[in-house]
C-alpha cells in the first residue's frame, strides 16, 4: 500500500498528469513565521504535499515546529545561508520530479501550488516564478521593499531582458534541471536567486512568469532592518558581479537612467498606502545598496593589501 508521504507528494496539474512534487523551505530563527507558513500549506487545494524544512542552524531547533505536520520533514544543518540550505533540501527530495520553493515568512494561497505546477508542466529547463504580494500593507518599509521587487519583475518581463530573475520564495522547476546547473552558488548575503536565474538561461533554460500563483509575504521591517536588508543586497550584488566576471558573462550590469527614475515613481502609479513614503524609501534603498556595494569593494581591497 502506498505510504502517506508518497501519496501526499503527488500533485495533479490541470492537465490531469500526476507528478511527484516537493516543497522546500529554508528557515533560520523564525519559528512562529515557519508555523504560520506550514499552516498555510496545510490548506492547499487538494491537501498538503511533501515539504522539506531545512533548519539552517537556528538557535532553537525547528523540529518541534514541524512535528504536528506529518507531511513536513525537518533537516537540521550548521548555519550556511539560505542558498546552501535550499540546496540541501533539493538533494533530500529524492523521488520528486518537481521542486517548489517558498519562504518561512510567506503564506501561499490555497491554489498556489496547483497553479505553479500547472505553469511548470513538467517541461524541461523551465523555471517558473509566481507573484509575491505584500501581506503587511500598513508597514511602509515592507511595502516599499515589495514595490521594488515588483518593479523589477514588471520591468524585466516587459522588456524581455536577459537579467530576468525570480526570487526564491515562489518558484518551481524540475529537480534534475536544478541539480544539472549546480543549484545555488555560495553567496554569503544575497543575489543567489539572480545568479541562478542567469546561469539557468545561459544553460538554455527559460524563465516563465505565473502571476496567478500567489504567495503573501509577511516580512516586517523598520528603518534599521530596511537599511540592513538593502545594504546586504548591495554586498550580494558585488558577489554577483564577480561571479559574472569569472564566467565571462557579458550581460549588462547596469540599466539606463530611465530605469531608476521609473523605479522611484513606481509606487505612485499603483494603489496602496503611503505611496509617497514608499517612493522615498525606494530611493533610500538604492543609497543603501551603493553603501553595501562600496563596503564589499573596500573589504576586497583590504584583503588584497594583506
């Protein structure tokens, strides 16, 4: 008789083709957020599927959070960063054809997995990214951070850019394709999602946007955490540029002035709370990224000097 884990791992897309699907979540020191995410996954249309939580060295182990959910497996490892944690989860998902990522601070909607899997369709080298909505619309910092991400999605999709990427809280792909491109690189801070997307397309893969596959992102920010987040993106961007240089990736690393001007005005063209505040914070995010990028350059120079 088929065991419960394998039965729950089967997900049926809208063509009726059953595919083994596993969800991978990297988590670090956010037990309550993880519990809320797992509760959302329990409410997926058709029921939950096999979920692998990789506890990336949390101060308090997360196995107890996963225990009430018999379809969720918790793997613990020494802290190595989210990219390496996701790599570990994918390697552990033996038997799964499709892998979907979400994050512990996300709440996938009931039809999220059905729509994401249907968009992927079992097609070779297809990386599918869904839509992310801000679950904290009254938090201007969270709203600004999500507006920036949404702008990048809209811009790169509409321009057919070679820099198109999907963030790792809402993607789906064939496991064997992910392993074939080497998974995530060793990025200490951020930009591993951009690096994967670039290598994916360079290997002949396609990136497909599925805006009806939605997760709600509840990442609470204040001024301090907003600055640190975007300064971290700047440090990650420096790592990305070094990786691109190392493999002679000639794609442009900067956009024209219009790109940045349109970015600042993006919240003003959308509905939502405190749109002017969001626009100002997007400007601040670029200052933080430049500061983070500069700090990374200074560290490199000091290291060379030694």
